[in-house]
C-alpha cells in the first residue's frame, strides 16, 4: 500500500505497479474536491468504483478510462437516483430514474438523451407513457390495464406504439404480473430476451439488471432495493414520541463529515466523537448518551437493536456499548443488541465493498426472536451513508415478527 502526494494537491492511497496507480486505491482530487474509491488500471479509473462529488452526488458502478462505463447507479444531490447503462460517461441503453418523491421513469437513452418510449410510475401506482426524441417529450398517452394483464410496447422510431416491428428482436417495455421490464424483447413470444432491467414493483420491491433468455433471468449483474438511496432526516432537536406504525423515514442526529486524512475542513467535534465511538471509546459513549437522554419518550417502551459490524468475529463495538448504556439509563428501553447478527464477512464500503441492500440481507440474521416479536424496535447505527444496512435490518426484523421498526443513525455521511 502506497501513499502519494501530487504537485496539484491531489493524493492517492492504494496499490501500485511501478509508477502507476494500479489495483485498488483511493484518489483524492485537489483542494478538497471529489473522491474516487475503487479499482485502477495504469492510472485510470477502471473496473468497479465509487466517485463522490463535492455537491454530494455520487456514482457507484463500472468505470472505463476514468468514465462511467457499463452498469451503474448515479445518485443526484437532491436524492434522485438513476440505475442504468452508461457508455464512456453518458447514459446509453436502458435505465430507470427513481425520483426522491417516489416517481419512477423507465426507458431508453441515446448519447445521454431520452429517446423513444418511456414509462412513468407515479407514487400512487398510476402508470402513464410518453414518447421522447432527443430528450424532448413529444407525446403522452395512457392505457387502462388490469393488474393481471400483460402489455408490450416496442420502441419505435416513428413515435408510434405499433406492434408491427420487423425482426425477431427489438427493444421495448413489458408490463405484466411480475412488474415492469425495459430492455430487449423477443418479438415472437413477447418476453424479455437479452439485456434489460426488471422492476418487480410490489412483488418484492427489487430492481434487477441482467441478461434474460426467453423471459427468465440467466445472468444477474446488479440487484438493488427500490428504496435504496433514501435520504435520512435530521431530528432537529426533537425525537419521535413513538413509532406505532412502520416509518418510511430514516432519522439521524446530525451530519457526519469524514476525517479524510485531516484534509476535510468540515470535520467537527460531532464527527470526531463518532470516529472515537467506532474505536470503542468510553468517552464517546458518555458523550452520546448525554446527547440522546432527552430524545426518548419515557412512557413508550421499545427494544434497541444495533446494526452489526461487517465482520462477524467483531462482537463488541462502541455502538453496542452505547445501546446497552441507554437501556440501563432508560427503564422503557430493552437491550436487544444480540438480536441482529452478521453471519458472513462483507468488505467495508470504504474499501470498495459492495453495499447493495441484498448483500446485507444475505449476510445478517435475527437471533433471540422472542425479544423483538410483537415489540416496537429502534434499529440503531453509528453512521449511515447509503442507508442500506438500516433498510435491510428493518426488513429482517419485520419478517421476524417485530411490530414496527424505526431506523436511526447518529450520523448521516455528507
């Protein structure tokens, strides 16, 4: 592992080959600029990586020659998230835009512009369609369809929805009982066939990208929960009095500004205390127990459960100690720190680990179910960045019988 400083103020920490950045590493742009964490090939971003921009937007996915290339996830600073295909830095192929207000837009892109047929899924579940040409909306239309009805709309160059496309294979959108599919279609059978994206919608809530053969998913390249990337909400000095029904909100106490080798000017006392808590500091445990003491309704009983470490061998942590202290200080809080455990090792996000929600769902399980069954649960973590560990934990605890689960983190990474 090398650490290099460059004349323009940029820096690199990671693997090298000769005089090249090569392998896994972290590149910090000059003057507190963007950060790239991931794979390098002879000085280029190449392979899987994460690019975090100064405005809070970030890209997670495949790179080639420093550009987005392949399948990736682009999260805007306003919370909108695009899942789809890129070619040399621009959107190219099928894609799904999940907006922060819950609306989803599925369709095709050419040279970064919307081109052809798009499906719009509104927050109330209503589905409409639109035709685009060079990013300009040309026509809107709606169809009355039943939930169990299958409809196939093929991408058309003449802005029609005719089913008379020539050839065995085309691009289009399929709406059926499984959800919505955008991608390559086998005309003679009206089924997914080739590369595409399937939104399973209400069935299990996942967005899947891969290669399909005669309607079946044969080669899955990416899977994510449709709620992934949901932003947290600051407590702003007042905590929920209770959570008698499942909340769609993720709460956090304050913003967390990473240390970044001492080069982050926004790194403050709160962020320093979180960093110390990660190192199991008793001083930080005391700091946060005092900070949180007035946030809980003393008349509302609940179980406090923590998100486990990425390493199943690490059973003790600062966040666990803090949760245990809170349960001793407050008669209405039950210690449930042994209820959610990590069964398989996963890489840290900062080390290039895949933190898709499915990774957490497959590497955690609920223990001591009696503690949380028919109980209200506060799911507790020190820092949240993508929110996926909290969302996965919430899903697992609800499946195990918790009455309601409220995700909460001390800090939201910015």
